[in-house]
């Protein structure tokens, strides 16, 4: 990809995200989302592989539909109330249309079908951006309108997302598809709590971004794309695979690691809101995700390949990537003891 085109696209991504998260007017928020959609397209299609082109077209069509719905929602609200302010969304039909539009942007069930396919057609770094950075503006819009949304609808979508994200991830062999279903499941955890404690949703998103970035950057370094190549990567970079195990278990939400914090807080908050049944269902559904994270861990660190491998151990890594991965892995594994300080900020 041309360096100038890459720079222009990356700056446009930053600009689009900044415009959306800092705007009060619906048209400005919509403009930022459109800039983001157009800026990520060169990154998805840069390999010129038919699968990448197919992923680009799917992504564009879904995002264009979601943006049109969002604009229609804001226009109908302005027609009914005379307000273009994001926080003044009060019209019931507008609230419903906005929920559908944001669900399409985030890949929540039942609008999730595009997400695994697009991630499978993208490179690891592009998949990381699609899973984290490009979900930040829609999450911000949900945060700003959380007081207007329908609790029953969001809770239903959240539980089905957690269920389907865990269930569909069980049968996958492609790493990017597994991480796509993992993302759908985590979006369910975020959307179930956004009406009651919006700041907790943002905290969950930040920690999810941290853990997902660690996993994607590690897999990008070891060049692993599917389960079978994951076995061989142990012989190339033993230390990196050991840290990948910690990152995966943290993403699963096991107690000594960072990923346990958001799940614990969400279940606690749901119980306070007298939603004990929803909390129990979400906790049980997280076991589905735990199974495929454990399977990835098993493949990456415990299983040895049945054939001999001629790879030499790679003791030398790119310095910048190494420092970044090391920092992210440390945060992914060790933030739980700092939970009182983190809780003081929300």
C-alpha cells in the first residue's frame, strides 16, 4: 500500500473518530462515522485478494445502511422535537432506529453476520482496528443516548450476543473468526450494562481493547492465522506464546487476570439492579467463551505438532513491536490488583 495513501487513511480514521466522540450535533456525529467507514476501506482491500474485496463490499454495504438508519433516526427525532442534540433523543421510533443502527455498527446480534466474514478477509492489524478503534464511536453514541434506550430490547440483544458469540466460536478453526465471535460476545457484556452504569461500559471497552490488542499483535508477530499453525508457533517464539496464553485467559475473564474485573463489576451491578437472572445467564454464557479460549491456549502452549519442525527460535524481534507487546501483556495480566484505583475513576 502506498505510504501516502496509508498516512491519509490513518489520519482520516483519527479525524473521523475524534469528530464523532466530540460532537453534540447528530449530523457531525454521522459525518465522523462516514469518514471512518471510507478511511478503513483501503486497509481492508489492500491485499487485492478476492476474499478481501468481498469483505470490503460487505463492510461498506452494512456500514452505509447503518449510517442511513442513524441519519433517519436523528431526522425523525428533530422532526418530532425540534432538537438535533445527541443527548435529546426522546422520540420512541427514533430510539428504536438508533438502537438498530448502532447494533449494526457494533455487530450485535441479530446484525452480526457481516463481522466474522469481514475480519476473516482482513489482515491482523486491520482486524484489530475493526474490533477496537472503529467500535469506539458507536459505543460513545450509545453512552450519550443511554438514558433514552429501551432496557428490554438492549438486554435481549446483549444476552443473545453473549450466547451466539460463545456458541459460534466453539466450531471455528480460523483464529480471526474466533476473535470476531469473541468480540460479539464482549459487545453483549457492554450493552447489557450501558443503561444502568454507562461509565462501566466504557471501562469494559477500554480493558477489552487492551486485551484484544495484545492478542492480535502477538498473533501478528507469530504469523498465526489458524489452529494448525498455532501448534508450530510454539517452537518459533516460546516466550511470546507463553504470554499469549495469559492474554487469552485474561480475555476469557479468569480471576487473577485483568479480564475478570469488568465481568465481576457487571455481574455485581446487574445484581444491584435486581437483574439476578440476567447476571446468572451472562455468567453461564461466559463459560462457552472460556472453552474456546482454553482451546486456543491448549493449541498454542501445551500441544506439540505431530511432525518435526525446522524453525529456529526467534530470539530477536522488532524492537518497537516487542516493547509494545510486552507493555500490553503486562497490563493485560496485572491490572486486577489496581481495581480500587480504577473503580475510583468511574
